[in-house]
C-alpha cells in the first residue's frame, strides 16, 4: 500500500504544484503576458487562461477514462504524469509579452490546455488506483491520500515561490526568477514517472479483466446506463471545486487587491489555508469510514452554507490581518471537512468497468464549469456589486445543489466495490 499511495500521490502532487504556481503568480503573469493597462483587466485575462485549462478537462476525462477503463489504471497514470511534467517545464521557458507580443499569451494558453487535458485524467486515476487497492473499511482514509497530495502540491508551490522571492528578491524574481519553480516541476515529473512504471495494476481492475467484464466503450456506457450517478457526482463536486479554488487561488489576489494586504501576506494566508485543509481532509475521510460519507458531507455542506456569509462579512478593506487570516482559515477548514470523503464516494458510486470514465467526466465537468472559472467569476462579482460578501452567494449556490444530490444518494461506504 505504501508504494500504491506514493505512486498516486507524487503524480497528483505535481499536477497541483503547477496549478498552485500559476494561481499564486496570477497578478505577476498579468503584467508579464499581457499589454500594459488596467491591472484589473490584466488579472481577469490571466484568470481567463486559468479557466481555459479547465475547459478541456472533460476531454481529458474522456481520453484518460477510456484508457484507464479499457487498458488499465496504470497505463493512464503513467501517460498523465508525462503530459503534465513536460508542459510545466515549458512555462519556465516561455517568452513574455515584452519579448514576443501576442505570441506569449497564445503559447501560455496552449500549454494550459495541454495541462488541463492531463489533469482531466490524473486526479481520477490517482483516486481510482488508491481506493481500489484499499481495504473496504479504509477506503475513505486511503482516498484522502489523493487530496493530501493535492494540498501538498499547493503548499510546495507556495513555499517554492516564497523561498525564491526571499532568496533573490522581488525585482529579480519578477524579471526572470519566476521561471525557476516551473522548471523544477520536470524533476518531480520524472520521479513520478519512474515510481508509476514500477507499480502493479489495481486488483479490482484485474479481477474485472479476468472475468471479461471490461467495457470496450466506457464513455457510451457511462452516459447511457449511469446518467443519474454522473449527475450526482457532478453535484457532489460543486461544493469541492468552487470553494477550493476560492480558498487556494483567488484569496491570494483578493487579499492584495481588495483587502489591502501585500502579496507576501496573501501567500502566507494561502499557506495557512492549505494547512487547514491538510488537517481536516484526512480527518473527515477517516470519520466517513466510521459514520458514512453521506452524513458527514451533509453536515459539512450545511455548516458551509450557514457560516460562509458570516465569514465573508468580516473580510473587508481595513480589517486586521488577524481577522482576515482567521476567517480564511475557518472557510478552508470547512472546505476540507466536506471534501475529505469525496475520493471514496466517487469510486463507490460507479461499477468497475466504467468507474474511471464515469467519475472523471462527472467531476471534471463540475471543475470546468465551477472550479476553473471561480477566480474569474469572483473577481467579476466584486467589481460588479462592489461587495466582498457577493462571493458567499456563489458558494451557497453550490452548497444547495450538493445537498440536493446528497439527499437522494444511497450511501455505499460499508459495501464492497462492484
């Protein structure tokens, strides 16, 4: 299990390490890859490219889902880690707008699309591979390893950016040092590739393969025979993806542009938010093995619905750093409590022959619509309404749809995979 967990975590961590770098450098990328002008417009354009990477994630889910269900989880995971490592390094080699004009944002967009395609299969592969190996009464706990690696990837991104700035100074970092964290991603990718090549296939998948239960058309079967489950998975993930990117990406520029903090302070808040989720995700996953996924996720979604408007009303310009930090930390902890059981519940929803495809398409559609667009939509909401509290409306909308899906879901946490 240690090798299984390590193989799932390292590739997944690389994926999110890169996403963390891009989100944390959003304001800087606005000045590097777009014409000089309104900083708000530059930021929206940068978040637009961030969202573009999510638009192709459902296509990646279809591609890697088909590979994973047709040829094995291991094959899909090996390919996914390579498709993320190489583009990650390429970002560190890109020309800026001052060097190449419009070619610079076009190249950045193309790379983000490749990364989005890869991420469409990576996270689903990691979740499926780890949970299918886990003992029945530890699927929630084991599945949280994918989320822990996600958070560690984000944390590593934050720490690398902060360390690079502190070592070389803000001016050198802005001029050329921002490239170094992306180039470092290649090393992580190569390590992940090696580990995954040496791992064994999922025993659940092997059993289905030997029993001749593998689907040759998993995409068609998923849509034709399991549309209700895919809709439920989509709704479950709404309260994961939108609040997560709010806490892990948008809060950085939000703190700087709307609350009056420095970029360095925003990055510190980001580290605290990641730590909050790093603690609560495995805790809630472990609890879900004891009391069930449905009960725990329902309670967490209700708590988020009630507390989010209260928390956001405290985050206003002029608020103390302590107040801003505590409110963001509590919000991130709520996100972690809801998200912990998600890997296990997504795996348990679908049969083995279309599991990779069904869950990948369901959650990637939610991520594309509500996750990747979250920073852009949140920035637009504040600029349109002039109210920081408008962000809470979006979170509460996601909570409502997730709670409806949970109400009609029959929990399978204590049943064998089928």
